C-alpha cells in the first residue's frame, strides 16, 4: 500500500494502535462461555491417565459421567434465549453426548455381565453379556450426580436448614463412597 510521504507517521501510529489493542484484548481475562473439544479431550486424557495408573475404568467412568452431567446442566442453563419448550434438556443431552462420545474410544475396557432372570442359559434373559466398563461407570456417575440434589433436599428437610456447601459436599461424598467401593471390589 502506498502511503503519501507526509502521512507515514499516521499510518505507523494506526498500525501500532491496532496491534496494541489486539494484544490488550487477548491479554484480558474472559469468562469461559463455551464448551470446546479441546477441554473435552483434556478431561478425557486425564481419565485415560487415571486408568493407566491402575484406577478401574468403572471409577474413571463414574467420575467422568458426573463431570459430564454437571457440565451439561450448567452450560444448558447459561442460554438465556428460550426458543423451544424442552430446550434445556436438549442442549444438556447434546453437551453430555459430545463430552462422553469422544472419550469412549480412548478407554476400551470390557467385562462380563451375567444375567440370569429366566429360562435356560443361552436365551436372551439368561446369558453372559460383554459390557463396556467405562460406559457402565458413566451411567453410575450420571445417576449419582442427578440424585445428589435430592439427598441434599432430604437432609435440609430433616435438619430444617442447610450447612455451608451442602449440595456439593453431599454429591462429592456420594461420588467418593461409590468410587471407593467400586475400586475395592474391582
């Protein structure tokens, strides 16, 4: 770009101010308001690392399932504009699945599940199935995260008041107790 001789200083100042403003904007902290695949892969990498040091895949699944439910419900609640009746549930389900599905191929651990409800061995209700232990843990962790607030409400009703950080304390206690029992039994 050809800049007239007398205006070269103006061009340099404009360029310097654009660069300075860009650096300033990049340096300013901003609240995280998005769910990025990199964060999901990072959390998945931690789960894989935990599995590699001997933590059971079921326990990793429990913790990751609880994390995914918490993340999906929190992010679904951030959206202010309502465009559909069950928008929060749809957004939460999409975020939950987009958190769990990329991690599933990284943690491949299968175990037997013996089902003996009726009939002779070999029919649908009496056979041994192969179960993905990580997915089983994700289901348990998701359920624990969803029932934590229920236990908190019951405790509040019994005591008549809440203690500080009651909701998160009960949920973490549930996760720790179940994870410890599963780790000991597996």
